[in-house]
C-alpha cells in the first residue's frame, strides 16, 4: 500500500462491524471498502476509537503499530495505535481505556473531552505511523476538531481536509469557558469555533475545511434554510461555495435477498421467494397468513421528526378503510411506544409493535413486507428506504433530503418511478400516499412493475464512491 498514488485518511467515531450506533457507522463500514474497490491506486485508511464494544474477534486480528503520548491542554496521556486490514482498507483503533473502555459509545458528561483527545490523537498519529494523507476526511462533530487542529496548529504540508455533516442537528456545542482547558484551543482562536455565544465544533470545521459535504444533494440545499439548519444556516450560506452533497449507499453484501433462506431477486425467475418471506413473517408475528393483505412496515427510532406524529393522526383511518396489516420495529419516545401498544391491542389481528433494536429481525421485516412507510420531517440521507427497495418492498416517503434524491414517484401510465411520495409535512397528505399505494397494490400487473423498479434501483456504494474519488482528486 505504501506505493499508492493518493492517500486518504477517513476519521469517524464509529464503523461497522467494529462498533456502531447508527447511519455514520454504516457509512464508515461500507464506503471505505467501496473506495478501495473503485481505485486500486488509492490508499484508503480509517481511524476510530478502540471502544470496549469492539469484539474479541477483531481485537485478535489487530497489530499494535505504535504507542504515543497525546497532549491535550494540561493532560499528557497514553494512546495505543492498533490496526487491522479488512476489505482492502487499513483500520486504525486508538486506545485509551479512561476515555473508551465504557459500556456505550456516546452519552457521557465528558464526551467533549473524549473526542478532543481522539481528534488530537489522530493528528499525533500521522507522524507516528508515517502516513501523511493527501486528504483527511472527518465525519460529524466527534472528529470536527481534526479539521480545526490542522488548520490552526498542525498545518501538515499538502494535506487537504473534508468535513462531512451526516446530521446537522448534532453540532458539538459547549460552553466557552472550557475552550482551553478541554479543547486546547487558544483564546486568540476563539472566533473560529464561537457561534451563537458558545463553542460550536461543527461551525469551526465548516470554516476550516477545504470542502464541505453532506449525505445527499437535497440535504445540502436544505441546510441553507433555517427550517433544516438548526441555527447554522448563516455559516452554511457563507461557505456555500465549498458545499456539495453525495448520497450514501448501502452494503449489498450485508443486505442481500439472495442470502435469505427464501431467496429472491429482481428477476422474475427467482422473485417467488418474496411471497414465502411474507408468509413466514406473518406466521412469526402471529398475523393471519393472508397473501392479499398488504403488510405495511416501519423500522425506525420512535421520534417526532421521523414522522410518527403524522402516523398517530391517520394510521387508524388507514387501517379502518383497508385490509392492510401493520408492523413496527423500533425504540424511542415513550409517547409513541404507548400509542403503538394501544393500537396493537385495538387491532390484535392486524398490528404488531416490537420495541427493540434487532438487525436480523429488521431483515425479516424488510423482506416480508410489501410497503415501507418513511414519512420523515427531515432525513439527511436515510438508509431504510434503500434497504427496503433492496428487499423489493415499495417505499412511501416524504420528499425531503435523501428520500427525495433516492425515491422517485411511480407513474402508473409510464410505469416509471420506484416508490410513492408526498411533499408537504401533513398527515392527510401522508394518508393519501398510503391510499394511492394500496390502490396500486390491488392492480397486480402494475404493482409487479413498481416492485421490480424498486428492487432494480442501484443503491450500492459504487456510484457514490466514484463521486468521492473525484472530489478527492479535485482537492
């Protein structure tokens, strides 16, 4: 790998399969391998913390590369650097048990200090492993300080920086009084990270990076607007010339309908397995095994901005006026858990609510459902609509962020489009989209074409990886 032309270091707080909590982990677990496949002359490496959650099967494959001391303000602490190679990518893991030997990845009172240490350790790692990247690609606020530190203090020659916002709602905001003590930033540089009366690490990275990206073209446009930007619209607009959006992909090996017991694909020859998975899902959940009753599913964190306030308004009306069955998988706000408990009690033969996070169960629901509902208020990219499509389940989405970029409305005359969409964030507009989808479901020939369109849409990382490589080359 040492002789490769371009060197890329991707920095992030999580990556599958090592340790992850959400979409960022999916991206950092899939994108680097796609980049390595697309560009054999590019040296792709990833760095993340060595959490307690990283399993023994991966620790056994690691090699200790180096050991350094990381200075962060008045602290001077150990950092072990471990590595392993997977799918043509070298992954580095930064070890400090004080910060990372915990029972979760995030949610601690000292998260600011933990990720300041991580970011400083990344910058100190570069000479320690003799890997000077052409591009350092930081992701979300936990690694924002790598971009800031390089601009202010390290200034590695020739190294360009990219900062990717996966969700602008999470910005890394802290009181100004810990500027020097926790983040080791001089008071003279306060203006770089100060915004709206506090430290804002995302703001600092936006200002300091050479290129700013987010995870869909539509979201890149939306975050210029106050409705989506969570207070950062002015900074986004001031830096709009370096902003672009590249939609995420999904791991086609992990989400693979041909790996199921009842295999199927978009080809008509093997598509019969879809019906078997539906029957298996109905049997597993104790629902009537009814081929003609469409299964509508949702797999999501239960939160208002995911559209559950709309669902509460009109789902009963949809159930009362159709023979649809409804399946929910997710955890979150108690208000919505209580609602779905009551709904399942009211419709015992048609509604199931499963309050857990279970990847294998989610695959069974994706593959066994007919329709997938995703009515988000905002959605930077979204993966669920792509996963559902991969399993030949037709998505209903609101036209926002990555949902707009990936799902195009089906036209029953031209037979083009890969889902059903609605525009305004309104419960009855969502209900209309559900009703339109149920009407399409009853027309078996038209439905077969819509399902095929959804399943054949390419949501692999290949196209997105090429766009990232073009951006790296442009820098």
